[in-house]
């Protein structure tokens, strides 16, 4: 598992950055106020550029099966620098409003799972 970003709670959303070997970007997680179903994302992942903003992914509230800890499951998928979507977790790790973005390589699933 690798740390690829840091965020802070900002009202109902989050602000922070993602940084990998390929790129660095300022992001916000904005509440999805227009959810039309249970499976719709809870947040929109938005890239904040100097001259524009663009939606590049989504996030869902989740609860760890064994720990019971709440986190956000992020999918960042709309960027030309990405060959495949990035799936990661935003977990509260700091005092006050600190959160860390963790990336873990997707494992191939066997037919038995």
C-alpha cells in the first residue's frame, strides 16, 4: 500500500492533493447532492487547475468489514496520464481533519472468489 495523497475535511467535502511518479494534482471531493440511486457516488472527485476544473472520478462511503472503520473508496479514471483507473482509499489518519489517500495494486481475482 502506498501513500499517494493528503486531504483535509473542508465543510461537507475534502481538499488536498494526489502525487504519483507520473503526476501531481490538486483535488477536491465535492458531495454529490444529486444522488439518484443507492449505488450513485457520494462524492465527485474534481481536479482543480489554474484555469479550469474538471470531474475526474468518484468516491463512495464504505465501512471496513473487520475493523468497522469508515473510509472513502475513490476511483480516479478520467485522465490521459492514466492507462487504467486508480482505485484508492481515503482514511482519517491525523488529528482534527487529516486524511491520507492510500493506493493498493489491484489483485487479480481467481474464479473461486
